C-alpha cells in the first residue's frame, strides 16, 4: 500500500478509536450506576430486600460487561468472552448462590468500577486531545463568523481579539494533533487491555475449567467404554457363544449317529452348517458395532454415503476432505452421524436431509440437517447425549438448532489432523 493510500486509512483508524472512546464515555454512566447499586444491594440480601434487586442487577451488569468486552475485542481485533456458570432452570435463591460463587460475576463488578474510573479517565484524555486540536484548528473560522468578543481568548500576557491573532493557535493545534496522533492508539490499546484483563477469564481459570472438562470427559469415556465392553460380552454370550455351543452339540450327536443313522447325521450336519453361518453373522454384527468394515475400507465419506442409502428419504452428501481423520475420530463421527440419521428417520417426518463434511483450520466439521418438523431437544433423549459423549472424548462439540417447524441442523466439530489425501471431494444425492 502506498503512503498516499495508507495515510487516510491511518487517519480513519484513529478517528475510529476516538469514536470508541466516546462509546466508553457513554457506557461509563450505566457502569458506575450499576456498580453503586450492586454494592448497595449485595449486603441487603441478608434481609431479603436485595434478592429481587440483584435478580435484575446481575443480568444488567453482565450486559454492560459484554458491551465492554465487545469494544475491547474491536480494538484488539479478537473475540473476547467470559464463561459464566449455567443457572438455567434454577430458582431465585439457588441462582443467587451460584452467582455468588462465580468468579466471572465478581470480575464484572470489579470491571465496572475500573471502567468508570481509570477507563473513564483514559477515554476522556483521548477525546480531549482530539477535541482540542480540532477546536484550535477551526478557531480562526469561529472567530470570523461570530460577533466580536465571543471567541476572544486570554493567553498569558496578551488577548487574542483579532482575526490575525487567532491564527497563532495553529502551532498549538499542530502540537496537539501530533500528541493525539501518536497517543490515541496506545491509550485505547491500554484501555482494551485493562478491560480484557478484568472482564475475561484469566489463564488460571481457563486451565482450571479445562481440567474440570477433561475430568468429566474421562469419567464419561470410562463409563462408556465399560458399557461397551458389557454390551460386547452380552452380545457374544447370548448370540455367537450360544450358537457355537449348539453347533458343538449338533456335531457331537451327528458323529455318534454317523454309523447307526447316517441320514439323521447328515441332517444334523446340515443344521450345524446353518448354525455356523448364523454364528458368523452374529460375530460380524458385533464387529460392526465396534468398527464398521465399510469405515475401514472406504473412509468416513464412503461410510456416511452407505448410511444415507438406508434412509427412507433422499439424503444429499457434500464431502470436502483432503485426507482421512484418525481412525478413532472417524469411528466417533460415523456413529454420531448414524445416530443423527436414525433420529431423522424416527422423529422428524422429513422429506429431505443433507450431510456436509469439511476440514478447515484443524477442525473436522460435520453438519446433518433435515427439513422436518423440528423441535428436537438434545437434553431429552439419550441418543444425542451419547453423541456428545463420543465427541467430547476428542474435545469435540455439538450444536443443535431445531426451531419448531424446522429445519433441524446438527453441527459437530472435532479438532484433528488429516492423513495423506485419500478421499477426493464429492457431492451428490445418496
């Protein structure tokens, strides 16, 4: 970018920062008001007067804190957020106790105080510098268009009371402009850094939350693995093992009858052959429940297409993968998609469905949607919770958007790297 192009852009950037200082200035009023009210009503919880007040003030405080985070994010060119403890479905007293134990709520209170004091001073300084050089720059014009005496200015030992003398303020305007030009960025950056420090989670809190998530995920994964082992044991015991025992008995009887009753022995051998085929089918079913062969042979794209072919409605598949995810991730995503498609077939009354798979920025993203009646709630069924559990073992997430009337869109994201390119991009109805 040439200097001619860059200078106006830098000028616009500094005016944008000055405009954000004005936004901080207006936010300081509700910030200081909420801080005073919060501090006043917190002790009054003891006599119950503060309970209804805080039920209104705490969400309002959260809203103002979010506004400050938004402004700081604009200045720092990053998305800032603070994780609050979930209080949905809680009663007033339990909600208040959860808020009281939430570090994010106390950070918001401290942030309001700092934003309405130190932050307010920084914003005022930026605005004063900008307003001063602009005023001194246009002072000769103001003196010229107004009646004599209105814009006369006393400057030390002399008074500016003529048009010619009014131009003596231009050097001061240049000095103030230079001061504003070089300090508006650092001042607003310092303001944003302060807001980020007080309104966002600290590194320690992020690590603590991460440890808690990993602990819960590990416990869920261990429980899930134990349940899977019990299921496999049950399937083997009730299926293949019972058939193999019957096969052994049939072959034993056939062997004993081979000389005395060859025809009966032949029939028993034929029955044993059928039993062996059934046992082999049971074993294949168990293996498919652990790791489907189609997944190993064709990868996640081909396996998803095979699932779509079994659906009663057309399913459009869009795949854009330049390689294969790790086998455990493929398996988790496969069973997650299978559960989503099963829900579509059972509950959605959809006429069309679609699946997209892509990988960007180190994240495998899978979207499963349908045009059904909507209203899906992941908290009311065990299937979707199972999907969340599978994905959480790999730091994956799942989001469900299902308004009444549809469409239902399930978005799953799993951080992973792809192996060497084996899957070519494809799309089309299945």
